[in-house]
C-alpha cells in the first residue's frame, strides 16, 4: 500500500506499508527496497525494528517504508490510523 501523507503529516510525504509472511520474505523486501534505492543514490536516514519483532521501518525522509508480519500489521493498524491520507495504490 502506498499512502500520500502530504496533507495529513508533517514529517514525510509517503508511507509504504507491506507485509511478509516469513522472516525470509521480510528480509527480502527490506534488502530489495534498500538495494533499489541505493542504486538510485537514495540512502536511508534511519532504520528501526528487527525481523524478529515483526515490524521494520526504513525512513528515507520523504518516504517511510513499513514492513510488517500480518499479525503486527493488524496490531498497529497504521492503515486505519492514517486513513485520512490519500491512497495512491493498493496491491493485494
């Protein structure tokens, strides 16, 4: 899911929220996002969380990427918390 948060948030322009069903999927998502953006010269400003916690956050300043396990995504329900943000794309 990609949310445009520019109208409702002062610290970033977009949230990317995605889920991985296993440790390997979460690591693969993290690694591919980081690799693709590094290739474009974009490096993370800040990272939080661990694969074992079920929630990784990669802050690229204008874009914050959240990678969850399904239970953690449901627990924190950022999708609903930021429901006033404009939905750019949702892939299921």
